[in-house]
C-alpha cells in the first residue's frame, strides 16, 4: 500500500485524493478517467480546487453524455466498474484486460455480450473441484452433488454464448434474454440452497452437510457462486438495455413486441412455458437452417448448427438432461461421455436426435 500523491488530481482515485492508503486499483480509476475523456472530451469529475473535486466525486453519480457520443451499454458498464468509488469493489486488472469491449452503440451488442458471458464458466471452480476432491474425501459426495447443480449453470452459459456468437436471427435477442434470465434464476436458486441461513435447503438431508458448511471448501464454493451471480446480474441489466434499444429501433418486430416478452423484461421471475416456446421455436429455425446448409453442400456448417439446435433443446429440458444423460461422478462437463461422443456422432444420428427432441419439447408446450 502507498500513501504519496503524485500526478494531476483530476485523474486521481478518491482514495489518493483523500490521502488514504492505495494500491494498483488506483490506476484502474485513472485509466477509467482517461477512457471517459477519450469518449466525451471531458473528464467525469472536474473542479478547480481539491476539496471541491473530492466533494463532487463523493456526491455526484457518474453521468454519461449520449448527446456527445452514443457509446454502447457494455462500454458504460466498463466505465462504471472502473470508476467505482470504493476501491475494494472496483474491478481487478485481470477483468479490465479481458473485458469484451464494443465502443459502437450502433450494433446490437449481442455477440459482444456473449464473449463476456464466458466469464461465468470460471476455471477457478474447476480447479476448486479438483483440489477439494483430493483434500477432503469425506466431503466428496457433497462436492459432486453441488457441482452437478453448478454445472447446470455452466451448460446454460455455454449454450447462451454460442447463441450470441452465431447471432443467426433477429429473434436471437429475445431467446438470449430469456436464456440469461434462466441462467440467473439457476444461480439465485443455487445461492439460496447452499446458504447457511436456509434451514430448508434440499442439501441438508445429505450426511455431514452441516459440518461441510463450516469448512473452507464450502466458503470457497459459496464465494464462486456469489461472484457468478453478480456477473450474471450485471449482464442481465445490460441485456435489458439492449433489448429496449432494439424494441425502439424495430417497432414492427413481432418477437420484441410480444406482450409476454414485455412482461419478462420487467419481471424478476421466469415464465417457463414462454421460455420453452421461444427455445423450441429457435431450435427449429436453427435445424431448418442446418438442413439448408447441408443441402447446399456446406456439411461442416450444417452439422455445427445441428449440434447447437441439440444443445438448445437439452437446455430446454435441463433437469431431465442432467439427471438421465450425464454422469454425476464426472465433475467437468467437457469430460462427460455424452459431449465426447457427440463430437463423433454422424450427421444422420444428430438429425434424428434433434427431430425427436423437438417433437418431445413441442408436446410439453401444449
């Protein structure tokens, strides 16, 4: 920690201006000021005296100027994270360097958001699993059980990322928003179920669950879940902004003006029947596009789209998929036999799988 003050005050972090101890996160604030100035031509906080500058930072919320430069919502979110007053809550350098940035607000931002969502599938969680399974054999059953629940989040996150990366149809915005709401719901449920305060947790019937809740392993897992939920909440807020902009720009789009979708934008719960309907409709469109690709001779792209349609339908039927298809003894999703075998499955077999799953999912809607 450092206490000296060097440089122009207008670019200094609040903790530096106040003479408090500071660390390298002070430079993140300074970089945020520079980025803000590059985008708008002015600094976020400007005053002629040091006391007035400190007072302005403490009392005035960060403001944006669309009349000067219409930046993307993802860029606004980055600035908010960099210019967070409390340095303990300010983003880390690793997050700054890996942040998916789209400066142009003219695009939908959908593919850009997808890159950021990869953070939800944290490598640290897999590392945590490996170390705890070696270190605490007595807790192995508990760890595998809660990791199975957490892997549902990882799977939905991966499906969502592919959905956004491909960005195949105008309806992708609606389908992605609903999928992200489902992911957020899964994380909220997992956080609630592992909480020490939850006396009705479904995990409490497990042997030594109470003892596990006072271990470092439990604290580590809880921290990862909280971090992922915070990340998902952040992206959900960005998505709400994105779909609102899209709705204004495309007033005749039937998917965006659907009354149920309008309710979903303001509701904190997930309409599971509506979610299923948009996932099934999207998967069917992807399947049809895949077949067109195959007929035109682009078999590689066609198979890629069929695999995506298949995973979307697995996402629709998430509970049954995890309970009946995946091996709960294997913690890493990419080591599951199902996903390994899928890579070498024939085109005809995948077409049959998608067709059967589509028929089954349609029956569940009605």
